[in-house]
C-alpha cells in the first residue's frame, strides 16, 4: 500500500469539492468526541466505513491500516479496562487461587471507555484516509490558494506529499535488492540488530533524497520560481452536489450537538 496516494474514481466523494470533504471530516470527528457512549460513537464509525464504501476505497487499504493499528488498539482497550476505577468487575487477569490474588481487575466501565477511545481512533484514521485518497493534490493546492496562503507553503506541501509515494517505492526497491544480496532484514532479532540491518536501506535513501533535492532546486531556479505570483492550473469550485452535501453535514452536526446538550450519548458512570 502506497501512503497518501490518490485513487482516481467517479464516486460521490471524488466529485465533491475539497471544502465539502473537509467539512465532513471535521463534522464526523467533532461528533466522535462529543459522545462518550460507545454505541453512539460506533454509529459514527459505521457511517465513516459506509463513506469509504461509497468512495470505493479498496478494503485492502483499511485492512493495512487495521494491521498497523492492531497493537495500539489492544493497548488502548486493555489499559482503560485495567486502570479505570469502575464499580462492576468484568473479570480478573489473575484470579484468586489458594489465597493468592486476585490481581488485574478488569471493569465493565473501563472496557466501555476503552472501546470509545478505540472507536475514536478508527474514526480519525478512516475519515482522514477517505479524505486524502479521494482528493487529488491539485485540489489541495487550489484550496490553499482560495484561503490566500503563501504560494511557497503550497509548493512545499505539494513537493512533500508528492515524494512520499516515490520514497516508499524506492524503499521497497532497496529492500528487495538487499534481500537478493542475502540480507536477512525481516529475520533480525533485537532492537539494535534491527537498526543495524536497516542502515544499508537508509543510507541509499538519504543519498538519493539529497540528489533529488539538488535536481529540484536547479529546476526551480532555471524556471524562475518566485519571479511571478503563483497560480494553480485548476481552480476548485462548488457544484450542485456540494450545495446539497454541505447543508446535510451542518444539519447532522447540529443534531449531534443538540443531542449531546440534551444528555444523550453520555455513559452514566462517566458523570457528564
């Protein structure tokens, strides 16, 4: 999986303006942090997954993200279930045996709180993935131009984002080349040994990165970068779909805020 690589398509999210998708991204994350009940946050997570399906984002993208977040997810739920001072005991990690224990009390309240944090993490990751994977780079630049950001900032972001997939592919090529030479990169054991095995990968990437930056700098100078005011090749504009989508996002956000003020979506033992 190439990180931050735009996936062309003709889905609803591909047709939306970047401002509409940014509003959706902000709305779902604000709603996720408004509620504490995992049932309400789970509904928001389900809506984000459905948005990914509508956007036709390949499931392997979500699968790769889930694989990378597996350890943090287990830690979040386990930590909250273990340390949260709840009243109802779910089970003990070490039960009472022959007068020893019990230790490691897992509470129902802590499990629910950990589940809420887990859902929030997934919402942030999945919603940002849908946003970036369905938005081409020139739309980001057009948005920066609309908010009158300095064109140097837009160029810096464009170059950084553009070269992330390139560097990732280059890393894969170097790893394959090292494996072909007999380097046992994945079989290394221990932290220091792992770092030592990856030195032959980092050094070529650093050298190639320096060469690439020098080539880019010379190209910028020869083409007169900074001599004139920068303008994007394509300008972004709202369409009829955006004029329907934006009010829906605002209405759903206001409904969520109203429900939170009325006391919905709050776990009773949380006290707020």
